[in-house]
């Protein structure tokens, strides 16, 4: 399986669109993150939902997290109002993060290794310089388990034979047959 | 709003349960992560989905990510088989990570600041030493927007008045009335 075979279409936000729109998209569809693109459709950033949450944290609290504890509850509740009028661009981290982007022909393990290393719940898949799709952590696990489980299902079938047939199991039988076939060939 | 008012019930996995079960839970329900508890129900870890994905990455690849690129596609596809028989405990990072746990009376901003800082898509909410619930990034955004949007909706209503009533807007009128009320008091 290659990255381009398992990726999915995913909503993207323009870097100059309202930050509120990005936050609402994540909230309504319970997305694990968003893909930010430039006006000409180029991949600019992939933001995990945990980083979009920072949009509602006032910058002085981001600089000094202890301050979060001294904000009155009513002030904290109204923090999201500050999103109004701001664009996604204004809320992106100043230092651009490593782009979690895989190539179309990367394997499932290459994507998993990148996801784990960058702690990003979604990876953009690029094909010929363009965004082809997105692979989320749950999609990756589902595809990996699909392969793994096919194998496991087969093991379970064989185990069933073993129990029913006693000492000379179907598995051994098949293995022996296969050896015999091989030696005959 | 306090953390315990907006948290949700969430499936948890026992530290000694099969790793495959944790991976399947995430894959089937598209969860952003899982809460790992000990046999006596104590919170042990919160694993983002991006870290559970590492369960399928062979340890020699985790140690040297470049190796991911040299694995054959068929080997990569069958990596999930290795999960079979392993427990969650065996796959947790050796160095225990900072526990993303909030207090029941923490504000929405305290939770958001912690989520952003730890890059964790879900925060466990503790009440009297016990797990009370979980707040995901999308839940947090939804609740923050709900407050923000109520205010915005009100602003929109006022803006509507302004447009309809021309130069002396309803907003100015209400503000003046309120001032008059205050000065009378």
C-alpha cells in the first residue's frame, strides 16, 4: 500500500480566510486538524487541532501559561471573541513548522514514522507537487489493521483446524503438503 | 465554564489490555487519542492517536527513521501483525510523558493553554483524584465558539439595527439609555 492509495479528501482552509471559519470547521466535523493552503492552492501548513485551540488563548497567556490560572472565568469564556476579524495567517506560529508531507509512493510505515516523529495527527500526501489527499492517524491505523487482521483471521482459521484435528494439525498438514509440492517441483 | 462542565465520557483502555484493542478502538471510532488507566482505574497516560500510530512502526525504524524508506512495501504492509500479543504497557514510551490532566474547576483557557503546550488533542479532567471525563480539542473549540458566537450573534443583531435605523443607531440608543439609567441611579 502506498500513501496515495489510502489518502482521503479533506477540507482545506485558505491562509487568508477567517480564523473563526477554521475553528468552526474543526469543531463541527470533529476533525483532527486542518490543512492550510495559499491563494494559489499550495500547501502551507498542517495544523493539529491542539494547535488551533491556541487561537483562543490570548498571546500573553501563551507567553506565560501561569497567567491562564489568574484569568477570571468570565474573561476565559469570552476569549473566543478575539478570533473575530483575525485571519488564519495571523494566528499561525511565527516559526514555520516542519511540513508533515509524504510522497504519493511512501509506504504505510514511512507515513506512520513521520506522524509519530512530528506528533501530527494528519499527514498531507503530495503527488507531482500538488496536494493529493490527507491521511489521518485513525485512517492509517484502520488500513494497517486491515492488513494485519487479514493475516490474523487466517491464523485463527488455522488455529481452529489445529483444535479440531488434534495432534496432526491442518497447519502442519498444509505445511507438509507444501514442502512435498516444493520438493516435487 | 469549568472543565468538569464541558468534559465528556470517553472509552479508556487498561494498561495491560492488548495493543491491538487500543488501535482498533481509535480506528473504528476515529478518536483523537486514548486514555490509559491502571488496573485500579488510576489515570496512567493520555496517548494522542499520532503516538498510537507508532505501535505499528518497528522499533528499529523508530530509532532510525531513515530505515522506513528502505523497507519493502510488503514488509511495511505487514507491520501491524507485530501488534498481536503485545499489551499497551509494552508499547508506551519508556520515559513517561507529562500527564495532560486538568482540574475540574480549571477554565476553558487553562485547558486550551495546556492542550497547546503539550500538543495533546485530549485532556483528562480530574475531580477528587478520579478521572471525571475528557475534553477533546474539537469539543473545546465548539464550547469556546458557542460563547463567542452568542456574543457575535448579539453584535450582528445590533449591526442590523444600526443599518435599519440610520445615523442614530439602536446600539447608541441603548448605550445612551444605559448611561442615563446609570447616572439616574
